[in-house]
C-alpha cells in the first residue's frame, strides 16, 4: 500500500500566521485602551483627592464640634478661617482651620493666646479657600487645590444659638 503524500499549500502556513497577528494586534489594542483608561482614572482621582479631602476634613471637624455657639467664621492675620470653640473645665480653646502659605492648616490654641498663622499644623496643599455663612446658618466652602481644581461643600450648623 502506498502512502498518500500530502501536498503543502500556502494557506497551511498563512492561516495560522494571520490568526496569530490578528490575536497579537487585538491583545495590544486592549492593553493600550486599558492603560489609557487607568491613567485617566488615576489622574481624576488625584485631582479630586486634595480639594475633596480638604473639604471632607473641614466638614468632619464641624460635625464633631457642632455645639451651641461653637462654630463661626473669622479672620486670622487677613486670612479667612473657620473657628471652632471648645470649652474645657478650666478654659476655652479655639481651633482655626485656614489656608496659609499654600497649605490647609489647623491651629489649636487657648482663647486669648497671640496668634501666628505660620504656627498651624499643615494638613494638605491647597491654593485657595473661602467660606461664607448665610442668614440661615449655612456655610458654603470653596476649595481650590494646587492643580486648579475647585470643589465646594455646604454645611448647615445644627446646634441652636443663644
């Protein structure tokens, strides 16, 4: 019995090579798209982190200190500040939240102590910060981070004034 000899055709070589190249190009396209989406998400997250975190920090401090007559806006050496007043057994203490020298800062001092804005503890890098209080005890905050992204938050003072 004679073995049948197989003839080699060009398609026998071209088909697997073509399938391999199509698969390779498809895989590279998916990887490049995924990398672009990841980079975009990471950039957005970084942009939102600073200003959003600063406002979250401030509003959480307000929640913790929302007692009668304990939250008000003031100026600290020409810089707008949110002030939290706390009473202890022997004295009153003030916590100032403000932006100085490109940083969100927190300064905790005994009431009546001389103030220096540079003495506050740096929290986050922030470019600009503003707060305004309306008649109905609502404070609106605007915060701009170093990349120029601005975020806003609204806080309603819930405690009752005297």
